C-alpha cells in the first residue's frame, strides 16, 4: 500500500523525507520552492546526494512535486512566461532527484473562456514538455473552485489536444466531491472507473490526493478537511483504499492536520484503519 502525505521542505528536500517517514507514510509530495511567490528550485550536489541516499534508505517512493499556486497556463504575457519557467525548472529538477514529476493546477480562464486562452493553454503545456526531461511527468490535478479542469470531460479534452504520453492525472477526492462526483460503495466506484476509462483517463491516472471536504457535495468549493471531519462519507475512502482497481495507486493526504500543522500521523492512521487485511 502506498500511503503518504504532503510535507514541508523547510531545511531542505531531505527533511521532508524524514517528516513523512516519521508520520508513517511511504510516499511523498513536496513543493520545489515556496509556493506563494515566483521562487525556483535550486539543487546543489550535496542536497542531491543526501536526498537520493535518504530516499533509498527510507524507501519513500514515489515522490512528487506539487507546482506553485501562481501557475496559470491559460494566461498570456508575464504570468504564462513565469509559469513556463517555473515548471520547466521544477520538472527538470524532478528528473535529477528521482521525483516522478509535477502535480499541477493548470490555472483559470479569469472570467470568460475563449478560443485564444484555450490555445495558449495547449501551446504552453507543449512548450513545457518540449523543454523538460523525458522521464518527468506533467500531472494535471482535477481542480476545485472556478479553475481549469473541474470536470473529467474538460481534462480529457486537454489531454487529447496536447497529445503527449507524459501527461498524467491526479484525482483529488475533495475536488471531485465538490464538483459532483461521489463513490462511497463498490458499485458507484465501478461506474466512476468506467467513466474514466471511456474518457481515456484511466490509463493516465497516476496518483490520488485523499482529502475530506469542508464543503457540501457539489458545492463548487474546494476546502480540504481532515479525514472523518468533513462531508465525505468515510465509506468513500474505505472503498477507494480497498477496491482492486484503485488500491494500488499512491494516495497522498493534504489535510489541515488535527492540530492544524499540516498532514499528520492521525489522518494516515485513520486511513490505515480502513484498509481490509
Ligand atoms: Zn490536491
């Protein structure tokens, strides 16, 4: 079972490996630099060696980057240039660090979607793929509130139009729930998996973000809650963690934490308790 968490990189990337190991996780998501501004990853030789050695020693696998919140690939001008620069540096750093790639929110159309904005989006993704290492994945996360990629149909169309095998999908249970997707029993999860398959997304599915939701079903919001404290039926997590077609994916929590200090041991332990032996 691959169950892990988003962790802080304070003190260096290696520290995040130690943090996730300490709370009982075996896979990891990190930012490559502070996500609140236009900061770029820097990897020196010592950091690289420390990270690779420790990742192997603690068996933390897979590891993903989560891209900056400022990214907007449907924009024009400075924002899109900074978004491209940031993702190119990040995805190339991922390749060096034996990190699988970047999990990305594509951005928003800021008001009206237009043909030009959509074409920018596709062209910008292609440019990033062209400038990055072939072993680094571009992983689109399904979005929450008023962002690009709220529906599976929309993501499917983008993946079809970019047409590159390095495009993958990350599904966040909180964002799915707030956009009207629910599967708290095997039958509903089977239907959801069939839907993914029909949209050519099942082959692209790489990783799950497993978060409860502070907001109601189909609310259009995307605020995460601790597992069991939100509006998602606990059986949804139980179903996902035990279904033969989903149980082997990596699951990563991005919960607020029971002491509000970020994804924690207690959230992971609740999820572990749902796994049938
Ligand atoms: Zn997420």
